[in-house]
C-alpha cells in the first residue's frame, strides 16, 4: 500500500500563532459573502472604537484551513483613505494600530476596544468595477501591511466580456491576486491559502509610486512627515501621512495642531508651495493622479477581447444549477431526490434476488432444539445483514462516492452550509445525513471523518434521527398500507423538523465555538473505479467489523428469549410504556424493545405478537400512527450505539440513547394525545 508524504510548512500557524486576517473593501463587492462562506456557526460581533453605530460593527470568527487557522475579521465597508468620513476613519485607525494606539489619539473620548491589529489585509474588489477599486488598492499599499487582493465576481466580468490578466495585475501591484466567485465558493480556499502565505512571509507591498510631478510637489511635506518625533507620535507610514496632510485631512491636521503646533506653519507653507506648482488645487490633483494611475493599471491588465475565461458549456450550466445563491437549493434537492429514487428503485430488484430468497430459505428451517434455534438465529442475522447492505447501503454509498468524486457533493455541501448553520453545523455534515438515509452506521463513521470537535458530536447525535432504510421500510409498509400517503408524508416531514429543533437545543449544550471552515469547490471530473471502490469500502467497512457480530448476537439473544418463554415477563415490565403511555397492546413490548437489535425485525415481530398479519384488526389508526412515530425516533439499532461508542465515546453514546428514547416517548405521546382529541372533536 502506497503512502503519501505531505510536507508541513513551518511555523504552523494555529492557536496563539494564528494570523489575524481582515476583509476590507467597498460595500457590495462580496466582502461579507466571502466571510459567510468561511464563517463559523457562532460569530462574534462587536463595535469599533466603543461606538454604537451599526456602521462601525465588525464580525470575527476562527477559521480552520487544514492544519492551520486564521482569525477572520469582516470590517465595515471602506471606500477610500482620502477625505475620510468618520466611519472610514474608525476603520483606518484599527487597521493601523488595532487597540495599541500611539501617542497622538490617546486624548480622544472613544478609546479602542480589544482589537488586535490585522496581520494581513484582504481587499475584496469587484471585477466588474475594477478601475474604481484599484484606487483603493493603490492607497492600501501605503499601509505597511501584507495585502492580498480577492478579484471577486469574475463570472459576471466574463459575462460582460471583460477579461482580466490576473498574473499581470499581481506583478504590477506586487501582491497576490486571487480570482473568486464568492457566492459560489470558488477560489475562496485559494484566497485564504494566499493570506496564510502572506502572513508567514510578512512581506509588505511597496507603495505604488506617485506621478513624478506629484512626488516632487509633495517632497517638502514628506520631509516633515519623516521627522523622528512625528513618526513616533503617529506610527503611520510616511507616504500615507504625507498624502493625508497634503489633502488637508481634518483629523490629521487637528492632531498636528494639538501635538506639534510649531510644525503647522511649515505644513501650510509646504502645501502652498506645492499648490503653486500644480494646475489644480492640491487635493484635486492628488485625486486626479490616483484616478489616472488606476486607469492606466486597469487598461494594462484588461481587454474586451481574448480567450474565454472561467468555465463554460455544461460545467457552467451545472454551476448555475448547483451554486446559484437562490436556485442552488433546488438543484441540491433534485440530487437528493434522484439518489433516493435510484436507491429505492434498485432496492426492490436487488432485494428480490438476494435477501428475499435467503429469507424464504431460512423460513423453511423450523428447528426445535436449542442448537438448531441458535443456528437459525445466526442465519437470520446474516440474512438481515444482506437485506440492509445489498439493496440499500451499497447502492447509496456508491452513488454518494460518485457524486463526491465528481465534485457535485462539494457544491451541495456549499449550498446547504448556511441552512446547516441554523442547526449548529457546517455544510460538510450534509454527506453523513444523506448516507444516514441508507444506514446510520456508516453515516456516523462519515461524520467522524468529515468533521471534528463539537461538530462531530452534534452531527453524530443528529444523524441517529435520520430515518434509515429499515425505518423507512417500516413507515412505508405500515403507514402506506393502513394510514395512506398523507400520514406517511407527515412522518417523513416530521423528521427534519425534529432534527432542526434538536440541533438548536443541543447547540446550547455544546457551547464550545466550532471554528469556521472553507468548503473547497473542486473542478468537475470523471470518477475512476479504483478510488471509487476504495472509498466505498472505507464507508462500509464498519459493517464487517461492528454490525455483523452485533446483528448475529442480537438475533441469537432474541431467539433464545423467545425459546425460553421470556416474552411475557418483558411485556409486563414494559406495560407502563406500551399500555399506559403509548396506548398500545401490552404484547408490543417485545417488538419495541428488541427493535434496537434489528429494526427491520420490528414489523415481523409485531405480526407475531398480535397473532395476525392483519394489523388493522388489532390496532386502530391512532395506535398505528403512534407506534410508527415511536419507531421513527427510537434508538436506531444496537450497531449504531456501538459505532457511537467508537467515535464519540461512552458518555455521548449513552446520552444519544437517552435522547432518542426521550424524544420518541415525547413525540409518540403527543401524537396519541392530539389524534385522540381530534377523534373526540369529530
């Protein structure tokens, strides 16, 4: 077996060493969308500078990037660094100093809140309005911070016929430039990888040079800004301070007047001398120069003709279907529906050729000795295993691995990520939930491999409430035959509602904040058979190691208890639950209890306990619905419990059992009460 060696970069940036990465840019460039793509379930929101204005609010969370981490901050919108508005000035102060303000602003009433200065800036620019955003980029190069440019909305730029030479733009700016399509999650992983490299290298971009005539005119002002006492007091890059003084920025000039009154005449004289050499007022000339340099840069890296960029054809169509911010959810639901339809269509055919024939053969064996009964129980356990794995689990797992290798499942996870946040999880948990429709055992194993920490526990607990193929078969068999389609639909709709409510409640129990994560959007590719079979085996290997012995042991135990006549005692002990709480015949105690061994046996045991295949002759519709509600949310099976022990530990495994029993009793009791009241009202 070949092993891959992945070199680790040093130092490893996580924990106390994780860099602080700030997203900045104009409003409506997609800045907050990029934050939401990577954001944790719980996001910290605070005010800058102790203000109460909503415009000075920032969001922050920790994001996992492989083995490394960043603290991601979504700052308020910033249009320009010149002629600053009050909100823009607040943002600039925090970019420059964080909460370690220099001497100059310490007299201000609004002192800084706890906010470490960012290690890396990510400017999110709109590729469809690149020229305007480049003016801010030119200013940001003066801040003395590592900078990465996110060239967002590249798909819209392509649709408008605008083609941007990303490599040329990066070379001219001297900073990494990463194309992104934020609302589809494309390029976001590469963007944060570039931010990590920028933090590790600690290389700041050189300020883009001013036009020669502007640089000459500003030389006397820059000389004042370069004085040692001024640099120490402001702790601002010299070029930035010079341009702010040249533009007569109110705040910077007030601080010069307050702390260096002797320099005020020099600043005014230098500004007057500069203005005398220029055709326009100094602030207007500086603005025109910035605009001119941004326009030249824009023209150098863009064209209206060129090779087709991005993904087109069927790839573009699929991305529009799966990653559209409004319609992508329908594409994901269509995938779910198609998978379930294929699986259940195949299940009938595969079952008829495998477990159905084996079960018919086992039924012909009617032993009377203890050894014979144990032998038949072992055979029934193995037949039950075949009945779960062959018709349902294998087709489902193979289909899901196909979707994952093709890149479609990553897009589904991205689309449902925001919805999963509402129940305290990331979209990466979508795959385990879908696997759970076949069997909860590999679903919990997938959750253990796909997510970690708090998310692993939450996903494992909630997956147990996903109706597996065995529970779905019982619902379809009993509900479809005796209650009709509306009742069956109600039972299946009740499940996601319960999962959502439990997710919100359990999030309060597991209060630890789970870091955010970036869901990479890989290119579409054709799956290959060898990796497909290997991944499918990894997802189903627990069947051999855990489920098989438990199914066989459970079948043997159930057969022996029946053989020695222990059924009556078990039914008597469970009377408070079956007869008093659920309103069911006492004889259903054994099917309810031993449903944890093999859920698919519950239906057979019900018929045996009632002494007839015609269940409607012994149970009314209220009792049948109550029974189905209980089985839907009751402990899936002992195999699920065993996998829980392995993945989340003894404490959480037993909590899962207690939670499922409590939810099943509560919902089944409520269903009995509501249906009883409805019958009385009618």
